[in-house]
């Protein structure tokens, strides 16, 4: 924690904050730094909040908005997020509204009227809307409790979510210098942080940095062989019936993958920018509102998706950076329950991403940054060590002991072997063939295959021909990937992805550099996890006592009904964890029900009797 606000736990604010947390949100206690942040903002301070997805950022501005005079203005880039947050707040009895392009003129006028009348606690506004002269005039006349700038990393031009309209938000500090500003993001790298502070006028304000660890997410990165089959196996063996997100790079692949899953009996829907807007919105709604839908999407999908019970995020293509990987996988398990982040990747992914960078129109400095980010991600994919330690290390956090016990490498440590000789064979093969060929041809030469190309270039005459038949093709691919990850080899996209030696390769060829390679035992990692999931220890699914299962099913069916009637996502009615809590505690009285996390005053009033009746019916 970087803030050094004086702790004064008996202050009036603290007591009021806790009371609002209990009664409005139905939550027993603050999590991590929430309390300190809420106190700081409620007392009128500015700050930057860095917390991972699911860390509980919303309460950091929702509570001060309720505790301070006036209405909290929340700037948020995505309409779906605003809508669902407002639905959740209304359920909890908070006077919340949105101002965005989905409203008619009359609806917007009504919201404006309520703001001026002091009738709103929280107002969610799209950034482009906020910056209109009309809206600025309106805000100038209203009583404003605070400005919360959500997804604040969107101001960063170097980041992966840059939104030009966010740049204009710097005027909030100039125009409303006395209103507290709280910027929130789940993207933690130093450069982004500095940009947010500079652009949103937060110099001198404290940064609250929470741990970025997501202990309930299990990280797993497998070698890509037959990606669709691997994905189907992963879902049906480990996440049957669960909601999940599958990321692909191209629209075509999104369509193909969704179709393949559907024909395998897995309810999957496509989502990409090329789909008709209506269909896209319908698919997103079904994913959010229904139980157990898999959405197959390009990265156009996800920011602002608040669904708490996404049980897995799968990548069929390599993201651009660790930031992007962490943000995308972070959409799993916001509710804190066991979830998976699974990725299948191969050499062609590195080559493809590298080509996208090289072919982009960005400035050289931008390309260099991008290449550095890609390299860090490839190193994560190839590491034999703990994935979580790598991830957190990238964000400047240390993991004690360096073994998390909840990633593939910690659960099934890969075998390492001395790879010096294999590396030398591969590098000298690339060198002797003129550094003009890709992986396929180099492997053909190494294993001594008489292909047309080998004959054409006379590569069967080289001393390296056939010197590598102690390894098979898959093993050689693994060697190449690791040499690329270690930086001894790189794919040159301007020369048909020819593999070229880097400066550091010299040391390897001279035998001065030790090389340890992870054993590529094709398929074994997946088979291992299959065997384990039968025993139940690699499949992180919640345990349900049989006695609870019937009640749980009844509660879910009831929730689905209510959600349909009220046209809100099921989790807005009750979170999974609240349903689990009721099923486990079986409350018999309103007071017992009040003690379940997630049940605030309004939910008790609206649903208390029905919920108690369901418990009673299940008990009889
Ligand atoms: P973020 O915006 O940081 O991704 P949210 O604000 O959506 O996270 O919160 C994530 C989840 O954690 C939500 O389901 C929320 O109800 C829950 N949560 C937040 N704060 C607390 C708390 N103090 N106690 C229990 N649950 C909490
Ligand atoms: Zn680990």
C-alpha cells in the first residue's frame, strides 16, 4: 500500500461506511484496501486505485457517492457495463441512472432533471457524452459528490485499450478542481500508471495498489496440436456446463470455433465486430443472462463484462502482451470461485504476432515496445517455473516461495534436460542453410527428410543433414519455440518468417551458454490433466453437498425466473456465492437470511419471504 492516510478507525465516516456496506450491499466487511480508499475519497481526496479484475473496485466509488453530498459521476467506456451496474444498484435500492447514446431524448431529459433535483446517488456517463457542452453545463449546475473514472488505463496511448475520448477527460480536473477524482484500473504497469496520473491531474494524490494475484484462477498453457480438439476436451472434461470465454484472433476462426463447439454439444455463440450489431448484442445478452453459455470472441469482447461467474477463459491464439493476457484471463472467476485460464499456443502464434507488429504502421519506438511485450509473453508461455510468479513478477510483485500450487507447472512440474547440443544443432542448421528458412524446412534437414526443397537447395549435402534424428518433429518445434523465447533465434517476418540467429546465439554455438530445455512430451500434459481430473484434483469445481444440491437447483430456477421477469442478468438478482451461502446455511428466519453475504436490506424486503419459503420447501 502506498497511501499513508492516518488510520482513525473510529471516525464517523468509517462507521457510516460499514453500515452502508452492510445494509445496502449486504456485505459483512471491506476487502483489502477498500475501507481506506472509501475513507480517503469520502473525505474529499483524489486517488488512483489499481486492483485486479474482481478485486472490488466498484465499491470504492459507490460507497463514497452514497456517503457524500450530491451525486457520484462515473465515467465508464462501455454501455453493457453501465447498464448492468445500474441494474444491480437499483436492485439494492440505490438511485442510479445512466446517460448514454441508448437513451431517447425524453429519457435523457428525465435523467438530467433528476440529477438537478438532487434525486440521484450515482450517474454513469459515457466519456464522449460527458464532454459535450450540454453535459458540462448540466454538471456545472448539479451537486456532484465525486468523479470516478473507471478503466482509467484507456487514457494511455501506449496501452491496448486506448480510447481517444478519454484524453478529453483531463478537463475534469480543470473544470471541477474541488470535486474529488478517483481513477480506477486493473492495468498496473508503470508506464500506464504515470500516464493516468499525468492526464487526470492526480499528481501528489495517493495510489492504492492492491495485490494483483487472483488465487482462484488456475493458469495453464499447453502446446497447440489440434486446437479445436484440445479445446473441446478441456471444456467437456473440466468445465462441462460452465460459462466461459474463448478468445480467437480472427473473425473466421471465431465462427469456426463456435460452430465446432456447438456441434460437439457445447452451447457456444460467436462474437466479433463483423457480426450484425443486433445479433452481437443478443449473443452478449445470452452469455450474460443464461447459465452455462460459452462465448467465442475476438478481443472486441470483454471489457466491461461484469459477469461474476465466468468459470474459464481459453485462448486459442496468443494475445499481444502479458497485460492483455492478464486482463483477458482476469474475466474468469470474479466471484472468487475456482476458475481456469487455459491457452493453447505454438510457434506459428509467435510468428503471427510478430508479423502483425512488423506490418503495423506504428512508429519504430512503438514497435520496439510491442516486441518487448510479446517477448515477455512468450517467455511466460515457455517457462518451466511457476506461471503466477512470472505474471506477478511482471507487474512488480513477488510471490513468496515462487510456487503457487495452482498453475500447470506447479501442479505437474515439467522435466528439464540439458538442451545444449540440441540447441547447437538447430542453430547451426539455421546458419548453414543461410538463415533463409522457416521451422518446417529446418526440421526436415535436421531429421534427414528428402523433401523437394531439400533436393532443390542441395541441403542433403550439408553436414547438418540428418544430425537431428534423435528427436522427432514435435520435439524440434519445442526446441525452436524455446530458443525464440530465450532470444537466441527470431522469426523474420520480412523474409517469409525465416528463422535468424541473434547476437546471443553465438555464445550457444561456442558452447559458452548453458541451455536447459523443458521436455516436450507431446500430449502428456493434457493426458496428465485428464487423469487428474478424473480423480478430481485438477478440476477446480465447487464441492456441493448432496443435501444442498436440490435447494441450490431450486434457488437457481427461482433466480432465472425473477431475472427473466425483471429483464436483468441472473447475477443481478443474486450472486452464485449468495445462492451457495443460502443453500449451505439454510436460514429459517429473516434474521438468519440477513447474515448471508449479498443479502442487503432491499433484497431482504423484496425476496426474503420467497427465499425462506424455498428453503422450507427443500427441508420438508
Ligand atoms: P472490479 O470492478 O474490481 O472488477 P467488482 O467491483 O465488480 O470488481 O467486484 C467484484 C466482485 O467482488 C463482485 O461480485 C462484488 O460483489 C464482490 N465484492 C466486492 N467487494 C466485496 C466485499 N467487501 N465483500 C464481499 N464481496 C465483495
Ligand atoms: Zn504456480
